[in-house]
């Protein structure tokens, strides 16, 4: 039985062997795994967005800031000015004073005019009884004056007795002579004069009367109504005595103050303090003149030469402190002028009430006249017209009327390089801070104006513009911080301006103490926490890496011996943003920008893989990330894709493509997106060193 079984097995083996063929020897082969690490990137938004100009990190917060300095605006003398003035004031004689006038006289009055009966007793001795003689005489002597209106004065009467009779009072305590003076042309009474003296023959006596009663007019000729008392006397009347014996009355006017006179007028001196109205809205307390002039016009309305010595106490020489003064001579009924052409360095101030605003320009004027035989009235005057040009000041203290001063426009070009940040983002919560240094001391000072932002293309074309209005804001002397926010400020920044233009004016009033050279300077800063609204797809490019060295076995196998390959990636999103990560692989080094595939894409030399960003958990109130999101990704690679690794060098890069946020989110400096990955492959390997035996 056993021998039969062995027989059948041998027959079966022969049959099997007879039906087989013998092949050539085969090399041994096996599969192995390769792991090629790719880049590890942690995209920290503080690093990505922050730059030297626009985005800065403060603590854990990102801020977009646009800042710069305004051109300093310097106060000039042309800004400190008061307009020209033209005003006239007059000063008159007010009164005419004379110590005395030339004596006027009746001339010799012969005895026969007083006692005409004596001519009947020629060459006889006659007893003349006590008697009072009433007589009238006329003075026609106009050598001193013709007429005058006397306000006050004294007239002295001198009686010269060349008669053989004694003039004496009729009773003790009485008057020896009484004379009433009248104006001959109308009989108006001038004055009464009495003499109580006893006047012996060959002697004289005097008395005085007051002037100024009634209308005060004294006019030549004058009528003298006299009462003269003679004592009884025995006299011999010789024939020639009647032509010698005489009586004379002289009048001398002294200590006169007259309102008008026609006659020989002595030199008059009169003075006054004039106040020339400046009629300015701004009132100077004290100022130093930088430029300007004053012209004075004098009109002499007197019939005699007038010399005017005038002083301007409100106009002081800056070096000596002395007031301006000068003398000018003006012919009768004529005019003259003086021009103070250069007032630089002079100080104008209120000399009469220092420290108070100057409303009028004071002039101390003193005039003296030549004597003359003229008609002169107390109302005769000298007029002074002051015409001041526009005055510019190097410094000014005063009370300023409400007014506006325009500051020089500020223009800033190419204010910032946004470094690609000006596309796809919209910001809110922008705060504009204006830091102003005000060197002006002004009681009420406010600033208003506007800031216009322009977005310009490279060729200068305006692509967009926005304007923010600065409403009137009070400024203090020294440092001022003005803060603005709102939609207008947001709108201005959201055009991402390349150029700014600022126009401003200051409104001022009240007390001021300013100097040419005072400066208003400032600094502006637009700042906003990174509350962004991604309004359109926005790409953030990460600098690519270059894979230069690849394992030789992997390189050879990658070309044709792929069993399988996959891309493993781990993504962490710790930001409120969402979108995708694109991983670029390329061995096309002719492409300057790895991420720009708009012109062409060569699938033989490059490929792209996309990974969706996981969305982090965000606090709806604060906008901050509460919990990071993490995602593990595995993507298969084709033979063509993995084959690129067989031809290094190879560029590998990441592009973070952000999608619209549908509202504002807050990006903190610590927010980030991280990516790490590797290429995992299984390759078939042949051992070329195996020998078949």
C-alpha cells in the first residue's frame, strides 16, 4: 500500500516538472516610507501688519496710525496791525491876554474949554470960586486899538493939571474928578472912573475903572463925561496964559483879557491837550511799531504867524523813551505839514492812563504868535490833522475786537506707505488727536478748519477724497490736545489717504499780548485699534522657502516609483479672521512672485493645495478670540505632484487668503494663524546591487 502511494507521487511530480519553464532571475524589490518636512509658519498679525509707518503695536493691541507734523505757523508783523486813521482836532486862543495897551489921550484941553468966561478978564486978577465943572471930551486916538470886546481888565485914568487952579474934592471923602466913559458910536457905557486925589497945578492924579461890564465892547472914539471940582483961587489972567493953561486926560488899558480886538495885539501864547480819535476796533495798550508813518497837517486860522511846538506823549522813542516832539512855523491863514516817515522801533502807549487801552492819540500843543496890528478873536484856532498809515507791530498788547486770522494752508504729500494694507480693509473707531502748541497769549482764541484726505494714484490722479471739519474749538496758551472721532474721521481714514491738506483759521478777541515770531505748531495722529472689517477677499503673502536638498533615494524614487503620497498639515487659527491657506509648490523660478498666477500657470512645474481655515471662537461682546481652532488635514498627492520633488530646488510658500468678515472684528497683536506640515510618501525601491546566482 505504501509503495503504491510513493509511486503515484513520483508520477505527479514528473508531470508537474514536465509542464513548467524556468525564467530569468528577478532582482529583489521592497517599499519604504519617506517623510519630507515642509515649512512651519506662525503668522502673528502684529508681525504681519505692523510696520514703521501705519500699524503699530501697543501692549497686546494693534493700532493703525497716521501721524505727522503741521508746518509751524509764525505770527508776522503783517498779522499785527491796525488800519490807518485820519482825524482832525483844533485848538484855539480861547482868550486873548495883554498886559497893557499903548496909552490913549484926550490931548491938551485948554482952560477956555473948561472956563470960557476967563477970556473976558484978560490981564486981570480974578477970584475963581469953588466950582464943579461938567464937560465932555472925546478920545479919537486909535494908535492902541480900534475896538475890543473886553472880558475883564482895568483902565487907568491919569489927569494932568496944567491949570492955575487946584483940583480937589468938594467935601471931605469926596472925589475931585469923576469921569464916565462911553462908546461914541452908540453911547453904550464902558466904565466909571473916580479920582479922590487933590491935584495941585502942575501935578497929576490918577484913578482906575473896571472893564467888562455889559457886552464888554470898547470902541474908538470914546466919549468922556467929566465932573471936575476946582477950589476957589485968585488968579491973574494974562493974555498968553489962555493958550497955555490946559487939562489932559490919559487912558491906559492893562491886565486885559479880551474875546476880540482890532488893534496892536501883543504876542499870544496858547496851549491845549488834544485827543485825536483813533476810531479803531482794536485798542492798543502798548505796542512796538515795525513799520508805518504819521503825517501831521497844521492849518493856521489866525491872522498872524504861529509857531506850534507839539509833543506826542503816546509815541515814544524805543531807545530813549522820550516822546516825539517838533516845532513848526505856519504863516497867517496858511497851512504846513510834517511827515514822520519811519516809525520803526517807536512805542505807542497810553501815556495818560498807562495800562489802559489807547482810544485817542494825545497831542500837547503850544503855539505862540507874532505881534501885529490885526483883528484877533479868541475863537481863532489852529487845526491839526493827523493821518496815520496802517501800522504794523513787532509786538502788541491790547484789547482785540473779534476777528479771524487765516493760518497758512498745510499740505502733506505721500504721507505713508501702506505696504499693501490699503486694499480690502475697512476700519472704525478712528480717533484723531491734534496736539497744538499755542505760543499766542490771547484771552479768547479758538481754532476751526478742515482736513481733507486724498487718495492719489501713481500718476497723481485723485482716486478718492474725504473731508473732516474741525468745529470751532477753544485754544489755551501752551499745549492743547484736541480729540475727534466719529463717522467723518472713520471715512477719512478708510480711503487710506496718501495726501493731506489742512486749512484752519483762528478766531480771537479780548486781551492779547503777542509778538511777531510767536508760533502755533502742531502734530496730528489718526489712530484706531485694529477693528477691521474685511470688505473683500484679501491676501496676505508669506515669504516662501526654497527646498534645495532632497534625499537621493527619495529624489530618484519620486520620479517614477510612487506607491502613494499625501500632504499632512496641522492648522491653528487664533484670530477672529477666516478664509483659507493656499500652499504653493513650484520649481518655475522664472516666476518673480510665487503667488501671482494671473498671467500663467504651468502644472508641469507647480501645483497648489488649499486648506480651509478653521474658525476660532470669538467673544461677541469684546470681539476677542476665546478659543483657538485647530484642524488636521491630509491630502493625497499625485505622481506628477510628488514628482516635482525629484527636481530640486523647489519653492514652497503659503498664502493666507482672508474672506469678508461681515462686520467689524478686533485683531490683537497676539492673534495668529499657524501652519505646519510634511510630505509623507511610500516608494518602491529596487536593489541594483543584488547578484543572481
